[in-house]
C-alpha cells in the first residue's frame, strides 16, 4: 500500500512542536523519536545495525531509522544487484555537514559492490535560492571536485547534473509527475514558492528510481539525513504504481551533524560558520575553538570539580559522528571530560586535529585531480545507459 501522502497532512512541525524539519528548513532542537512518529519510519534494530557495514555512524546510531532496510540487507547478503542514491544541491562550498552521507556511501559501495548514483540538483537550487544559474554552475563545479575526491569506483558510480543530463532526467520526471497530484505535493512540502518547485519532486523521484530504470528492478537504498525523507516517501508511493517495473527504494535515515553553535543541522547559511572541506588546519582550529558550543563549565575550577557534559559538547559530537573511529578513544574522552580531567579547550583541540587529519586526506585527493571534465567522464552515464533510462518513445522527434 502507498505510504501516507494525504492532502491536509504536513511534514512540517506542528504548532505544538518546538522544532521544524522539512527538506527546506531545519530549526530548533530536533526530537528524533518524535520524527519517527511524524514521518512513519522505523527505528533501526540491533540486528539491522549489525548487518550494515562497520562505520562510526552505524556503531553509534547516527543512522537511527529506516524503511525496508531488511529487504535491502537481504539483497546484499544474497549477492544480488544493489544500488544507492545520495546527492547534493550545489548552492555553496561543501562543508562537514555534507561529508557523512558520501563517505558512508563509499563504505557501502566498498563492502557491497553497490552502484552509486549521485545527482546534483542545480535546477532545484536555482528555483529555491536567490542565485543566478552562473553561480549555481560555479558551485556545482566546485562540489564535483569534492565528490570526486571521495574516491567512488568510477565503474559503479554515476554522477548527474540535472540540467546537463536533462535528456535522461526530464523524460523520467514527466512520466513520474503524471502520478503525483498537486495536493500531494502541498501535503508533503507545503505550498511551493513557484511552479518550478511544484514540479521538482518529480525530478527527485527520477533521481531515486534511476538506478533501477538503468540496471533493472533491484533493491536500492537512499542514505540521507532525516529531513530528506519526504522525497523518499513520495518516490516509494510512485514506485508502488503498477505502471513502473521498480521496487520501492529503501531508506537509511541519519541524525544531523550539528552546527558548531549547538543543536541543529550544520549549514553554510547559519550565523555560526560551517567548516568547509577546503579549510586548512589553522581555520579549522579557529572555528572549533571560537564557535563550537561547549559542554564544559564556566571556569576551569568549576570544570575540574564538576566535570563537563560530552553529550552537549559539539566538539565531542563531531568526533562521535565521524571523526574519531576508535570507540575506546571516544569512551576515554567522554570519561575524562565528565570527571573534569579533560578541559573544554583540550577537547576542542583534539577534535580540530582529528577533523583536520580527515580533511587533509580529502584535500590531497582533491588537489590531485586534473581537468574536471576529463576526471568526470568515467562517472557520466554511458550512451547505452542513457538509452535504457529514457522512456520508450521519449525524444523520438529528434
């Protein structure tokens, strides 16, 4: 049965909620359990987490909920074709908040041989941000270098830009759009600011179902932050229609990498700066020391006596999310922070060092890239894949 997309329902926070989570806005301190009730997703079980590839976000339950996860895991264990989709909207430089999904996708590809599809929604960013196409295009080129630096397998990875790959994306979106009503779009996303954003959900469906259109019906998963789950639900509703020979994509939903200022989602539009993937060590150190919300006490003396709260400390949260792989080290840091033996400035310095180590390796791979067009070519859809992706008869005039 299709999942809930009834007109009149909404995925935005209710008046009683003290937070908002939509694909276009995240505000306030998020209650992740309430989101499970609101979005209708299921909390990941210990068994499901154990069957996923080993990764800090899995071990520490940053990935905490999902849809149809067992079906995807069974397909992996059976050795069948599997794929995953995770993308980005190019509206600025990539920052730490973008990293987790892509590096987890690479880990999943390395462990399962999955096809990875990475769409860049330059059209959506043009429609939703006050940016000219030239600026969106410049951000897309910059983002592409960071995506290539992740190190995906080019034989099993396809990177698409909506406007550049419109010959594939647009006919599929039109086909899927026929099955989505305007009232459904407004129920999920609210009333769009323009007619382009009314149509964009159909483009998002094309992104999420494209691997199955190209490679045939198979188990696919979308690892995303929880605010993007409405896109998956709509794609799952359309995939359930008998007209399309595809399975509903599964979803792995993660919590947000926090903003340096405290609870919330790291964003380049916050008052508190994000840590960009191109930041050097000195910049990372400065941003963490100056802006990272501390779970420590107001004075060294008070901290030594009463200790700090690692769960409230952003430096610790960043380490736990992705940047400290060793569980024993993370446990030691938490224990010493609670006892007061480890000061807030010392924890920030350690976090800045580990983040910088991660970024150093990423930046070395980025700087080693040559001409962007040549580097990107192995990741583009082939002519055969394009032909398989187009609905029969689409583009036949030319």
